[in-house]
C-alpha cells in the first residue's frame, strides 16, 4: 500500500497535476486529523501522529519509540512551545542520514528541492503541510510529524525512482518545467488508468530500499546511531 501511495505522489509531483488515482482515504484521514489538531487538543494531536505513523513508508523498531516522540514534539508545536522544522533542517537531516548509512550520493538533497517537494505534496495535503496560521512561523516550516512524513517520502522516492537520482537543482528545474507544460494544456475531464511497469533497474532499486527498511525496522546495529541522529536533528 505505501509503495503505491508514494508512487502516486511521485506522479503528481513530476507531472504537475492531481489525478483521480491518488489515495483519497489517506488524503482525507491526514487532512482531517491535521485540521482537528490545529486546536492543540491532546487527543486530536495523538490522532494526527498515529495517522502519520500508520502512513510512513518505513517502520521503526519499538525501542525507538517513534510514535510517542513524534506525539510529544507535535503537541509542543501545536501548543506553541516549540518551533517547527525548516526545509533547511529537513535537508540537513536527510543528508546526514545519507552519510551515516553510506547511501548513494544521489540521495543527498538541498533546501530548494525539499521546498519544491513540500509545495508539490501540499497540493494533496494543504492543511497537514502548512505552517500554523496562528503564529509567526515562516512559510518554509512544517510540523515535526509533517517533517518526518516528508523526509521519509522523499528518501523512498530518491532510493527507488531514477527521475529523483539527479542533481537536486536540476530536479527542481525539471519539475517546474513539467508543471508549466501541464498548466498550458487544457484540463481533461477523463480518467485514464495507466499500469506502471518497473524496469529491471527499478526493481533492483526497490529491493535495495526494502532491504534498508527491514534493517531499520529490526533496529540493526548499523542503523541505530544514524536513526537516533536523524530524530535528534528533527527535534523528535
């Protein structure tokens, strides 16, 4: 389920338009939870972080205590006692994880790519990925839960989709060009179902990602410190 969901996000971003293929249940559940959590109510924030945890493309060992750490950070953010996470910090966290896990260099990103990715995904999740409206948070800030969601989605795309495995600024220019091209076309009211077949290279990349995900989920010794560093960088 998560792989199909992330693949759809990739199609939305690279081709500049929302499609009927997106997972409406995921979109609606996250958006509804984010809307309810705006109040800072503890139960509503818990629902939001539970929902986010359920839709992360990667699972974490119970000893990491991710859900509770994310809940505590999200609650403080929603109650205005801690700042959000900037795109610069998100980029730094992913780059540090890439170095610590010795992942390929094309996984590295920058603030420009993270912001472009965030703005594209926010077309699906406008409430979830926007800064709190009642504070003076800058526009390039997201909540702790949204930061974790974005980072892991981007990591999966970079590990499994060859269109992401280029220089980050080149990727941004490609995305912007495709958006302009899509915007210049007349709107279509027809739904087209396309079956995406993975090439042998894409299948190999998917296996590599799945192997990493298993290592993280099992708390393999070589992933422990990098994951703890990642969470600390994001303030979780």
